[in-house]
C-alpha cells in the first residue's frame, strides 16, 4: 500500500487536482451539469436519483475505510478522528440523503461516473495524507486539543448543519404528487440560491482548517469549483422561471453577501 502513496506521486496528483479545480470552475460556467432541477436528456443514459447518489458517493466512503484499515497508523487517535469526520459526512451523503429523496428525478450516468472518479481521488488525497504521507508526529493526540482542530470542527459541524437543514427545506417544498418548482425561502436560502452548497463548502473549509493540510485545502477548493457554478446555474433557472418574484430577493449564488 505504501507504493500507492509514494510522496512524489501523491504531491504531483494533489497539485494536478488544484489546477484541474480551476479548469473545472471555468468549464462549468459554460457547460451546465445536468442533474436535479437542471436535468437534461442530452447527457445520455440516466439512472434514478437515489441509485445515482449512492453510486456516486459510496466510493469516497469505501476508499477512506480501506485506506484507514490498511494503514500502520490505523489506531492513532488524531488521524482516526479526522477520518471519522470524513466518513460521517459520506455516510450521510451515501445512505441517508438518498433514502430521504422524494420524487422520481433522473441523473445522467456520465455525471455519476465523473462523481465516482472525483470522490475516489479525494478519498485518496485525504486518506493518503492522514494515514501515509503526513510526516510522523504531525498529528499527535495533542492535535485534537489544538486551536486549529477545535476551530475547524466548529466550522465543519456548522457547515454540516447548514447543509442538512437546507436539504430539509428543499425536500419539503412540495406536497406528495406535486411536480411544480418553488422558491426556497427558509434558513440560508434567504441569502443565497445554493444554501445547501454553501453548507457543504463550509464543511470542507472546516476540514481544511482542522487538518491544516494542502490536500484538505485542495478538497475545499474543488468543492467550491464544483458547486459555485452549480449554484449560479440554479440562480439563472429560478430567474427565468419566476422573474421578478425571484430577482427581487437579491440573493447571492453561494456565499452570503459576497458571491
């Protein structure tokens, strides 16, 4: 397993992911990811939303678990706690979030496949850093009481709460059998179109802080690069569908008062 996490290969991949995040951010302003409200048959074969989300998110959960269990550091307190935070997020996204979905929306297989690759690489980066690449002694048990770790946890769990509450708001916009679209107005949706995306970006910003690592920062960058254009696309869809009713709210895309 150590060969897979050769520091030179690991550092090269991490740098490449940082550059690719910028490319993806630019590309997604031109090409709209077709799932959820922006679903399009032009993206080819599709699967049900529930199955798509499970297939897309499961690789992150599974890969992190395999890296964790195969590492000689598998019992060290600080890496274990940080990996557990990662796994909590992906357990919720893989098994709980899809189970709570309503309706019969579709997701293109192409989107699922790209998500699987993205999540596998991110699990490789974060798991590899925590359990193989981080210098010996970097994450002692004392790290769990450090200001960076405590601040990062506060930001991480705040983001998780925002994300889950925002998903709850979206799920309850419609009554059973209703297929119309509605403007979400509760919670952080009073300030941004993509409140759920803001929550997820906040989570991974917190994770970057609590690990104080380049892979953590790259993961947060990727989250923004992927979700900010998505929030912008949804903003345009709401504007086109609801007109002044929506634009009069003067919402930002993903970060309150900023963007």
